[in-house]
């Protein structure tokens, strides 16, 4: 049995924030953000939490797949910004969607910006083992919860959103091809503040684990990581770069992707990019980009598509899907 994408969907909060809006509250400007990152707008949540965005994306993916939602027997949410430490966001999604099949496995996975790829790789294994037959795989984030607006070089980059795939099983689909690697982040390139230990029985109030990033180090890592993931997938699948129709990467920064495209002599227009509209939504960025590309008619039968994630860990990962 191979996995097959049956339907996709995405959602973003109502509140759209332009670079000019940000410049009203932090010392930045549209020209700097656009030139360094390619980002023009992002959506920041006022009232939708991660599970709310995940549910909206899932409902759209279920509609796209035209399946009976009660057939779903697994919900996997990739997120680094869950609603709460427990229960897992996937359990909240199950409750909000009122899904009650005879057996149901739910769990969250935190692989930061590579999280959605790790989730696809996990679901592939669960489907092949026969443990799961129909899964909701979701990447969902409310990164605005952990942004420090006094740190202008990170605060302008991120947005909130969710993307979802319904993944079923199929006997004739080509198997997905995966790659993943991790390099321990000894330099603390991409982290959040830790939550303090509390063995002293004090009440620690108001600890927000803000996101911290060493931008140039991330940039150097990302350029190498994206190229490596693509090359490893090509090697494993015995395909040439010319045989790849689309690459759907994590949407961190347009300059990272143009460096990779130039190095690999790969036409830039084969990279699906939408960070201009959504900013960097971490584990949600790849499924949002896929679902948006599908709704624009860019994804067709018989295409070879590589999905690539890279980020905190430092993890980088890719999956080839032959439609
Ligand atoms: N607006 C205006 N000026 C700014 C801003 C801002 N938002 N942020 C920083 N600056 C200023 C700095 O203060 C500095 O000014 P100075 O020269 O007077 O000291 C100047 O711009 C250059 O600052 P750098 O930090 O050196 O800027 P850099 O050119 O490295 O660009 C950036 C920063 C965009 C973050 C870049 O390092 C980058 O693209 N890194 C990749 C990181 C990335 O994409 N992360 C995404 C999250 S991780 C992930 O998803 C994998």
C-alpha cells in the first residue's frame, strides 16, 4: 500500500497585516522587509488558536477529498505552537470535528519548519504498516503567540495559518521517496526561550517562550540544506532535476530559494512561493503552498513534486510525491 493525497485545504486568520502596518508599531519599513525576504503581508491571529486554524484547513481538505470524515482513523498535527501542552492539538481537532471512528490515533509532532515533512513520513510508515487507513495530516501554527515585537529582525518574518492533507491508501500509486537529516544546533541558531524549571515551588507568571534566531547563520544553513535535500531525493528516486515539475519548499525567505535555484540551475518559476502573502508559517507553510497551488490549477496528475522543509533542530527533510 502506498499513501495517496486525496484532498488538501488551508486557512489563515481574518487579520491581514501589511509591512506598512508593522512599520506603525516597530522600527522597520516595507522596502527593507521586501528586499531581504520577499514578504509583503502575513496573517496574525486575534482570536483563532492553532486548533481553530487546523480545523478550518481540515474541513476544506475533507471537502476537497469528498470522503466521509468518519473514515478518518488518524489525525497528526505538526506544530510548535499548540493551543496547550495537553491535550495535543490533534485531539482538539478530533473533538471540534466530532470524528469518532471505531479506532482513532491522534498525536502532535514538533519538527518546527520541517514538521509537516516529518508528519508525511510518519503517516507513510503508518499506512504501509496497515495501522492507519485514512489520515488527516495538518501543519498549523499561531507563531504570533511567540513573537517578540522588540526584536525586529524576527518579528517581521512570521505569520499564522494552517494547511491540511487527507491521505488515504492506494495500491497503484508510486511510493513516496523520503529524506531527512538533523545537525544538532549547538550554536542555538533557532530556538525559543525555555520555560524555567520550578523545583523551588515558586509561581512563575507570564513566561512567554519567545522565538530567537541568528538570521545569517540560519540563512547559510538553509541554502545548503535545501540543496542537499533535493539532491538526496533525486539520488534515491533516480530522477534528474529536469524530471521534477515543481518544488514546494518551506516558505522562509525568497532569497534563500533564489540562491538554491541559481546553484542548481533550476528555473525559479518551478519553486512554488507564496511568502509574499503569508510570511513564514513554519510547519504550515508547505501544506498551505501545496493547497494554494492546487487551487490555482498548478498541480496535475503525473507530476513529480518535491516538498522540502528546513529549520530548527537543525532539521532538513524532503519528500518526493509522484502524482
Ligand atoms: N527592518 C529594518 N531594519 C532591520 C530589520 C527590520 N525588520 N531587522 C534588522 N534590521 C537592520 C539591522 O539592525 C541591521 O542594521 P545595522 O546594519 O544598522 O546594524 C541591518 O538591518 C542588517 O541586519 P542583519 O541582521 O545583518 O540583516 P540580514 O541582512 O542578515 O537580514 C534576515 C536579516 C532577513 C533575517 C536574514 O538574516 C535572513 O534572511 N535570514 C534567514 C533567516 C530566515 O529566513 N529565517 C526564517 C525562520 S527560520 C526558518 O524558517 C528555517
